[in-house]
C-alpha cells in the first residue's frame, strides 16, 4: 500500500517564526509533490507544488524535495496567525495524475 | 469566473437511499476526481476520470458509482451499499496533461441517518 506520512501535530510556533512541516512517501515512482492548506470546514487549497529535487520558493513558502530520501518539506517564513490550518502533503501515484494524501499536520501560530 | 462547483453544500438523507452529488468545472480540465474526508483524516480517493467516458476506481470505490458523459461534469452517486456514507465529499480537477496540480471544489457534507 503506497503511503504518504505526516506528523499530525499540532505544531505550535509564535508569530514571525519559521514553521517546518515534513512528509515522507513510500512510492519511489512518485513524480510530483504538493502541499495543500485546509482551514477547518473548508476544502483544500493548493499552496505549493514541486517536481524536481531541491528547493522551490514562492513568497513566504519554500518547498523542499529529496527523492533519494523520499522526503518533502514545507517551510513557512514569518508565520502569521492566518497560517493556522491543517497542511496536507500529497504525491502522485507513480507517473499518473491521481494523488495520495497524507493525513495532514495541524499548524497553530500564536500572536 | 473559472472554478469548480459542488452542490449542494449540505445534504441529508435517510439510510437506504441513493444520493447523487454534483461536480461541475469550467476550467477546461481533462481529469476529475472524487475524494472522501472523514474527521481527522486525510483525503481518500473514490473514483477518478482522465477523459470523457472513462473512469477508474480509487482506493475506496465500493458503494459508489460515477459517470463522465461531459468534460465539465463528474457526478458521484452514493448508493445504499456504502456502509458509512456520512463524510465530507470533495471533487477536484486537473489539466491532466503536463500539469498534475489538482484544484478542489468547496465540498459537499453528506449526513445519512
């Protein structure tokens, strides 16, 4: 069974700090990786995707991918209370388009 | 506005009844997906379709059925055979070619009593 694993948290950080969210995946054939943010009662919102090894930055967000270690991470700089949400990590099933999701990490940013 | 719509937002049914959840997109995406989310859980794939008139089972297809007669529409029927149908149902779409990013609709919260 292919899996994506995340620490459920909660991860608590003070406002202005860096939040680091991590994810591992079991399918070595996975090609693409995604981070979604989900507020309570709402649908997931795509915030980052990464296809190649290394770092990808978009504003306050940086996604990191290490295919050799089967590890994906998301860094949120200058964390804001509005970043408080559940963050879902997802990976493609092999080379296909369907995704496998982790159960999510809850982030709490205190002001 | 381009996007994905799901209706209704909340749905209540009695046990033993079939119910159909609507999903429409105007993003011109080829691929569409249905997921189920239970409290404290991640998303589990029910069915997906990469092209009109074709669809594949996901991890938890038992008790569900779908159709894909039009590119824009991918309705999900929750049948009476589904043992625990109460959940948050999410529809998503992706371009299907060259871009695997999935975008979600607002979801339908189904309660069966």
